[in-house]
C-alpha cells in the first residue's frame, strides 16, 4: 500500500453566500420601491399625454388628493415586469 494522498482543496466557482445575499437584498429593495411607485400613480395616469417625470406626477396627485390606481392594476403591472 502506498502513502495516503491528501485531498486537494477545490476552489469553488460559485459566488459566496454573502455576495448573493447582498444582491438579493438589493434587488428586493428595488422591487419594493418600484411597487410603491406603481401604487402611488394617479388612477388617471396613462389616459392622456404626460410629459412630467413619474415622481412629479405622483407628488402632484398626492397634493391634489387624487385617487391612485387600484391594487389589481399594480399587481398586473408588477407581475408583467417581474418576468423581465
């Protein structure tokens, strides 16, 4: 019998858990912000010409107390975007 050989450590090609956790946390945060943005849109958004940035449209709608889009609309938009 020959001498026992020690196993050679194999370098993993997959990313560390800490790196992946940070990416997923960041992605979830962005997704949450996007969901909140959609939920804040006025119900009339998209039914006319709007040249203002979304955040300005949302701020104006909030100031004017306008009704926001329904939860079902937000869910539909969000689910379509999630496939991307």
